[in-house]
């Protein structure tokens, strides 16, 4: 059986603010916005229209969860996830205008492939990919 990625789950100090940024930046749709009874955390389900889901939630205070700081730096574990873009330069300009920070690139990776890494609000590392 093949496997399909179901979702990416982001933790945020302000889940609604983070979800709103992804809505504006990448056209995601917020499908639900609830406070989970068990953990007490705000939990938003976002969808990109192509079958990819991003869940965004806060700290589960009712369970005594204490989260470490976020990091948009290169690291072990889940380091980043990527979005395809049509025009790297215009997307970088637009996303930086929305509060992102350029971390690396754009890099010409050969064969017309161009990549860049940004720090999105909430210290989330995202790769942008422009195919040749």
C-alpha cells in the first residue's frame, strides 16, 4: 500500500494569527476552528485545495504541556516543508511584505530549479520551490 501525507501539524503561540497568515500567504482555507476539550488548546484545520492539510494548534495547557521555543533555523527533526511557486522573485517580495523573513537564497539549483527558504511568523521554516 502506498502512503499519502495526511497533514503537517504546527504548534503556535497564536494559532489563529498563524492560520490567518497561511490563508493570506498561500491561499489556505480554514475548515475548522475549535478549542479541544481534553487539552484546552485552540485547533485549526487548514486546507490548500489540492489535498494537503495543515493543522495549527496552541499549547495544551490543560495537560500541563510546556513547549520549547520555535526555530526557523536548520535543525534535526522536521526542518521545513515546501511550497511550489511560479515566480520566485515576486513570491519572495509578496511574502516578505506579509511578514516573512528571507533566510537563504534564492539558490539556482540547476536545470532551471530555484529554491529559497523563509521564516514565516511563528518561526516556521518554509522552502519555496520554482521549477524550471
